[in-house]
């Protein structure tokens, strides 16, 4: 710093003049001396200034900021802008893939929670059939934190109740509880999703329970046995052919590795949709979900079901001979998936054919001709094309072939002549009354929202149902009947006693 000041002095007019007045040698000596003198002078001035400044200037202390408590960010969630969809319904997809839908309803201080897990019979293959249903049992049998039975005990102590069911497409967990138990229920659910204990001893015990359930519902039940064989015959390629409860040899031979892989893959948050309805707000549900469910890691998506059932090329039949007081006659026809427009049309048609005591088939077969004790029909709506299914219980000694012929004749009549305006109006009224009755309750709200969101791709489709139903025409019902009720698209199953079989042979 001092040398810089000296150099600056040298180039001033006074310094230049002194450099000219002396010879070169004198100039160098003179300049060097001047620079040293200037440097010493500058250092002295700076030192004095520093001493004065230290006395005069205030002392500064570094103030460290106090730690600020983290404030949770308000979740960003979606609400529908579609006409007819209640604006209070919101949805939110977490970073780990868990989808959450909330429908507030503060009429009563209760809440319903449904967890739709995309794990059903269609996700299984020979060797592990029945695993989806097995985990429906295991989810109530303890975690690394809670012993078997504690889940129910804690929930019931908080005023809650629960249930679950498994289908070919889903496993669904249901919780009903007072609003005061909201945090308790979410903590319980998060615990069993993240920390389920697949204890070998519990597995063996529950394996026996499931096998007993199979014997009760299928092996020792005529209707269940025929239904199992009907599905196994109607589907030759698609996994809808497997019984949801599993084949006996698979139930006996699931391995620990099978169980751990299946749970990790299918019970991942990115494979589930949770629905809340009742005395809750979207903000509190989404914030609690981040607290309890965010730590559960996302997994690789489950392997997709690629198999498409080939079109049936001819009529299929099966007969089971078993001691039975009343013969059973079942008929199945391949139809559409849940998201197909024709599925709703078929639902109306089934109502006309089998819905209640005033339906066509009941009046014809049970009341007028008295050749059947009961008749019913259903449509299995799933991710993939399913079945339209008719089931009849016949009186002892019935002419099974004659009953089948009368059923097929009536189905052909619909395909050729259609239905009356009165029948269509009645079916619409029943379907719409059932719809409004369902979504009037918080349980119905949660169930309907979840099913429409999972099967059709958006819960918004639920609210177009009344308009869709009212738009269905008799011509559409006639067309769907002609498309589905074809002999080459049909599987017929009969369960009868050996004595009935001998009589039929004569």
C-alpha cells in the first residue's frame, strides 16, 4: 500500500520536477528514498486511523437466526369442473402414487374410508391362485408393531368397524368410524400397509382358515361348485377362469417368497386408491395422508394382464353329478368390461329379465309355468370383458332340457322383438332409484366414487349415470341382446343328482 502511494507521488507534477532537476543516478536514489519515506508516512497515518477507529466504532455481534418451525404446505388438489359433479369432491395423488378422493358430507359426525387395492384373481397365475383373497385375511393378523387381533381391538375401542372383500379385480378394505377416530384409523391403516407381519406361524394358521372357507363355500356348496366350474369352462385363456379363493393345491403350497413378493408388489401405494366420505375436509385428509402414508415407498408397477380371452367359437357344456335335492341350471354369455357403454345397457336388460318378482323370467318360469323355483341374473363388471350370468334352481325331477329351452326362447325373443316401453321405463326407474339411494349415504358415496374411479378412469363418470340411463333406448337393448345371447357365445352348466341323471338317460 505504501509503495503504491509512493509511485503515485512520483507521477505528480512535483515528483516529476524533482526527477528532472537531478541526474539519472541522483534521480533513482532520490526516487527510492522518496518512495520509502512516503511508504513509512502512509503506514503511520493508517496505524493512527486504525487506533482511533477501534475506539470510536461500535462492536458488531453476529446474530444467528432462531430455528423456524417448518410449516406444512397446503396440498394442491384437484376438483372437477364438469357439469353435475359436486364441487366439494376433491382428489389428490401423492408423490408415492397413492390416489386419494374426498367427498365431504357433514350431516352426521361419521366417516367412511375405502381402500381399493388393484389385486384380485386376474393378477394371479397357476401356483399362486387365491393369494389376493389370502391377504384379505392377513391384513387383520398383525404387524411388526401390533399383535394379531389388535387392529380390530383398537378400532372398535375408538368406535369403528371394518370389513373387506376380494373379487376377480380388486381387494377392497372398508372402515366406518366416528370423526374423532380419524387419526387413529389412518395410523392403523398406514401401519399395516408398511409393516404387515407375514409370520410363518400365522400364515399356516390362516392357510387352514382359508381352506375351511373353501370347503364351506365351494366344495360343500352346490351353487359354489357349479359356479367355479362354469368360470373355468367359459374362460380358456384369461385369468378370470381362476376361483378367487384359489385352487386347493395352490392354497396348500404358497411359499413365504410368494407371499412377500405379492404383498410388496400389489400393496404398494401406487397400486391403491383411497376414498373418504363424511365429516372431513380435503385439507385435513391430505395433510394427514402426507403424515401417515408418505413414508410408504412407491414400487415398480405390477406386471400387466396382457391375455385377451379369444372369442368363443362354439357352445360349451358341463355336467356335475352330485347328491342334490334340487337341480341347478346355469347359463353364461361373454359380454363387456365395466367401462363399456353396452355394460350399462345390459344392466337395464337384466333388470327387465330377472329383476324382482315382476321380471320376465320370474313371471314365466316361476309363477306361470312353475318349472323353476327361482331365477336370477347378474353381470360381472371388471377391468376386462366378463360374463352375463343366469342361475336357476329347479324343482326335484325337473326336465332340465325343457327349462333351458324356455330360457333361451325368451332370450331370443328379446333379441328379435326387443322390450316394451313400459318395461324400459320401469327398469330406468329402478336403476335410478337405486343410484340415488346409494349416494344418499356416506358409505354409498365412498363405494360408488371408488368403483367408478377405478373401473372407468374417473369418478366424474358416476354423475353422468342418470343421463346415460335415461338416454338408453329399447333398440339398444335389443341390439345388445342379439350380440350377447348367441349359442356360440354360451356356456351351460348343470348340477344334478345321479338319480336325476339316470332318469334323463331313460
